[in-house]
C-alpha cells in the first residue's frame, strides 16, 4: 500500500478510535461520577448544614460543624486514640515486617511456607479473628495469660483495663498488617541487584549488618516509604476491632468508629459529614505524596 | 548455628501469627467442659466438633450468611471486571479525548477510601428506599479504580502490532479487548479477583451501615450478630462459627497464593 492511498483513510480511523475509546470508558466514567464525584459534592454540602437524616428542614450553618468537632471531647478522644493506635501499629508493623522479610528472603526451600504462615492473617476475616483474640487474651481463661502467669507475672486484663484497650487493639492490628508489609518488603528486596552486595563486600563491608546499612536499607527506601504510607492509612481506618471488642466503651472509640456512630447510629448527618471530611483530609495528606509518585510511574 | 538461627526466629514468629487460627479450630472441636483448658494439645479429650458446628450452623442462619457473602462478592466482582477491563483497555490502547483527565481521576480516586463516601451514598440509598438490599451492599464497589489501574499497567505491555493485525483480520474492538488483551493478562485478573473477593467477604463497615435485616447479612455482620447472641456462653460454637466464616478466604488465598502476592507486589514497589 502506498502512502497516498493510506492517507484518506487515516482521519476517519482516528475518529473511530476516539469514539470507541469513549464508549469503552463510558461505564467507568458514569460510575466515577455517580460513586465518587456526586457523593463528594453532596458530602461537602452536608458538612455546612445541620441536616439530620429524616428531618424536614435544615439550615446552612457555615463551618460550625468543624468548630464543634474541635471542641467535642468524644471526637478529640477518638482522634487521640487513633493517633496512639497508629503510633504503635506503624513502627511495629513496618519494622517487624522488614525483619521477617530479611529472614525469609534468604530462605530458598522454605520461603513459600514462611510467606504463607505470615500472610494468613491478612486474608482472615477480622471480625471472626477479633473474637478469637478476645478469647486468647481473656484474663483468667485465655492461654496468653496462662503463659504470663506461668512466667511468674501477674495476669494482664487486656480488655478489662481501659488504658490497655487501644494498645491491645494495636497489637491485633500489627498481627493483621505484618504479612502484607512483609510481601512488599520481599518484593523490594528481590529488586535489589545481587552484585551490589558483592561490590559492598569487596569494598570492605564484611559484616551482614554493614552490608544492610550500606546497600539494602538505602535501596529499600522507596519500598519503606510505600509501606509506611499504606500502614498509616490502614491504621487510620481501624474499625472492626473496635466494633467487635469494645463498641467504643471506656473511651476507646477511634476516628472511623465515632464517625460511624454520629452518621449512622445517631443520624447527625451534617456533623458526621464534617467529621468525614476531617478523616478524608488526614488520609489524603498521608497518600498524596505516594500518588504523585505513582502518577510519574504511569505512562500515558 | 548460623543456619539454624533464622529458622528459629521465623518459627517463633510464625507460631504467634498462627496461634489464633490453631486455637480457633482447636476450641471449635472441644466440649464445653474442656473449653477453658489452656493446653494446646491438639487432640481434645472428647470430640465435640459435630455439636459445635451444628450449633453454629443452626442457631443463626450461617448458611444464609455464607450464601449472602457469595452473592455480594460475586456481584461486585462481575460488575468490577465488566466496567474496569474496557476502561483500562481504552486508557492503555485507544486515543480518545479526555484520556489524561480520566487517568488522573482514576489515580486521584485511589486515594479516597470507601468510608469517606459512605455517608452520601447511604443517604441516597435511604432516600431511594434501597437499604437492606443486595444492591445497596454492592453498589459502592461497582467501580474499582484499583482494577482499572492494575489492568492498565498490565494491558500497556500488550504488543500494538497484534492489535493492529487483529483489526485487519476483522476482529471487533470488543473481541480484541476481551479475547486477546485480557487473555494476555490472566494473572492480573486472578490476582484482582482474589483481592476483591477477600476484601468484600471480610468487609464489615458498609454492611453494618446498610443492612439491618439478618437474612441479608454477609458473614462478618452475621458473626457480629452471632457473637452478640451467644454472649460468651458457648465458646465452642462461637469458634466453630468463626472457622466457618474464615475458612473460605483462607482456602481461596492458599489456592491463588502466587497471583495474589504478585498482585500486591505490582501495586507497590518497583
């Protein structure tokens, strides 16, 4: 076929691809509007009103919901609880996962086994497993306290002592997130070229710890960032353990749980919308850097 | 010693990770008199599993919960794939106006957790009188921006020459998308399927909001009803219920372990 013959057919072909492209993307675009765009606008609208679901009239009240949130002791407590939860889950969930990944990475034949063992909690139904943990941690009947007493310490009332509620839930959170992070670290470790370690060895990094600090740790930088971001976001979304273990009693409500109570149990729609925007703001701050990075990786 | 040490540490850690699963199954087989026996010996003195599982299955409609879970997860997955695959194909292989904008919106939407959209969606469904339906349980998840992103990344590497040749041979665009390009990305599809099913089988937040009717409850909500009703009286049956609800996802994961882990890896690092 000559160029002269091909030319006239070109323009309609391009239009046809454009039409096809739009047609193929149309269902997704419609859903994006219906599930993301419209609800986001409605949510923002709710947040500046005193709307209560089922009420006949509502008023524009400006930013009062946000001001109320800042002075609401329950919300402030929920925020602090969530921060404490995150402060335990993030470092423990990230560094334990890194440690496990480093150990698993060196295994050849047993690697699949360890991967599976550590990953299993990620796939487990947290509602069911929280019930199991409740039993395991029971002060008189559970095996964990049996071990603690056997070791000669006083039994710990993990879920009876209000001060221990959040740390206990954080331990369950670490248990669930560890395997996920381990897999991410394993992928990061696999991507490090083998000869870098050789080069470091020749350059005098004799001890494995030296090689870890000079090669592995810097090369894992982007992975570590990603793991920290995803762990923080999931920490801020803690809900199931609260719903099963405490239902927010003894001041153990978290951000998402108090949001659930306000919006869906008490029908304070306007106020809950303001809380949701605060929650979303926190999650976005955590994820924005990650997204920018991801966008750079995508080629259009 | 050097070779033994990592295994010892990993073994101890794995024991802690797996203890809840072991304890759950063990307790589900024990008689009430033996429940509070803290020994971890695997063989119960009296096998009581049949009674526990029978109670878990009959005192609440456990089979109904599981069926609800299957219906909801399958419905979500089917619509997600039907909408995400063409969109990802268009983004990866077709030039159309607004393509960059759509890609940016997809990536932006990845940052918005479902919980942030729950309130307006709930109000909308309540106004439409659609609470307590399967539709209400599924609709917020019909579009998976994660699926679009995952498939887009995977479709991009499909050779354009083959698509061109297929067009010459008279394949329709639909056939190219579903029968050629998607077939080249079956591992991504498998990974996403496990991802989606595990996430929605285990989700409690949204069902707790839109479902109050026991007959429509998915497994986690059913478990919540069940543990509230049992109020700690029968741990054996409670653990039997927990086992029944957790087992399908564990089996699902064990079967698709490789592609699931590959799917996670693809989302994160590189």
